[in-house]
């Protein structure tokens, strides 16, 4: 089963390069690009099939961990292998990482204020030929923009090198977040695998390079500091987390939560992030990678609950939201309805299964 998993990851990495924008000055696989980029049925079947295989493997792995058949060392090896393969993929499902690159370029190369100057305001900027959000000012907080100086300078002005610098930067935060979860759980392999091997997490982070793991890494370490009575450090880190993306502001009420049980803290933290996840359509819409937010704290909740059951369904369904677009190449028509169906039907099914499953 592990062999099938790694074969799927390898194929995912190769085929992802078929999604390179035709106008982007990035390498393209001549025989693959016309099939993936301009066809509909092939990428639809490939992606939906890959998601299915990855989730079956994920649930199989968690079940084996529950049976004490998989150790922490084995989980870490799986995480290492997953990272080593997916780091080479192209961000096929989202263009956000290019927005990070463009904002960093406006800030550190052109030395402009990214909250005032949009990429489109920069004349003759090469990225404008393929950038999807060139007409927007910076969408993220100042802490994130300061952190992007690292991959920006590492990229040395080359787009491909900068792309991989950002991907490696995000992947490093993913590994750090996995390590924090593992340590805080008492080095339990299940907690590590629940988060670190979830396909939604690995694809959103290692393939598409979303910065949510940075925000959540700072949030988790802030609570770990507070747990160890380092209150100033903890509050400072939580503020830094909020100034990455803003979603972790939902955790602020927990600073005043009086309890001796950190299991209760993790439980309510996961609920808080569930709530902010559901409120995300107020700003724009629900995105798959937003579900990383509650998953971080759910991994630390030892007793299996309805929230865990729902998380399996949401993780699976959210990754399918892009499937109707692959098939129709349109965000209108039937696509919005299908997105709603695949988002909410799987968690309903997974919670119903949980409710009918006898527990010891």
C-alpha cells in the first residue's frame, strides 16, 4: 500500500507540470502540457483518482497506527518521503504562491509599499503576463511579508529558483509544525500522522505552497509557550500569527480560558478554528487549505469525537471542489453547485458513519 502511495505522489508531481501557465517563463513538458492544460477529461480523472488513492491510503495508515503497527519513526519516514517528492511539483491547484512572490518583489525589489502599490502598477513587470491577482494590494499581514524576504533573496531574481525557494520555505514550516504537534502530543504517531499525512495538508502545503502552516505554526508554539507559563512570549507569538493571515484572531478568547486541562484547550481551539473556517465565505469563499486551521488542534485532541469524524469528510470533500472546474474550465454554470455538494456531503456521511459505529 505504501508503494502505491509513493507512486501516486510521483505521478502527481510529474503531471502537475502540465498545469504551467502558457504565458509563464517556466519549463514545460512538451508532450504533457497540451494534454493537461488544454484538455478536460484527463486532468479531471487524474486528479479525482489521485485524491481517492491518497485518502484511502491515509485512512488505512491511521487504522494501522491505532493497531500499533506503525511507529513514530515510520510516520516520520513517510513525511520525509512525501516532502522529498512533492517539493518538486508545480503549484497546479492554486496561484497563491505567485502572489506571494509578486508581493515580495514589490516590497524588496521595487521597494514599494505593497499595501498601496499593486503588481499591475509596476510597469514592464514580467510576472504580469501570467499573474492572476495583479490588481490587488497585499492580502496578508506584515509579519508574512517580512518573512518572505528570505525566499525572495534566496531566489536571486530568477522566477524558477524563487518558486522553489518559497516552496522549500513553506515545506520547512510544515515539518516544524509536524514536529510541534508530535512533541505536544507526547510523541504519539497517530497525532503526527493525522495532521502530517492528511492529503489536504500535504497537497495544499507541499504542492501549492500555501502559507497557512506558517500562521498555525506560530499559533501552536504560542500556546505551547503559554502552557509553560511564558506568557509574554506566547502572546507575542500569537500576535505574530494573527499578522500572517488573521484567522488565528479566533484563538484570542482562549487566552482567558481558565482550565487545568489542556485537552479542553485543544478541543476548544479546534472549535474556534472550525468557526472561523465556516465564516471565511464572508470574505470570499471557503478554500480547501483553510481547513488546515482546525486540523492542527484536532491532532492534539486524544479522544475521538464528532469533530474528528467530520474532519475526514471535509478533508476529502474540500479537495474535490476544483474537480468541476477541471472538467468545465468555468467557475460558473454547474460548478458552484457541485462545489457545495462535494464540500458538505462527505462530512455528513463521515459523521453518520461515526454515529453508527460502536465505540469501546
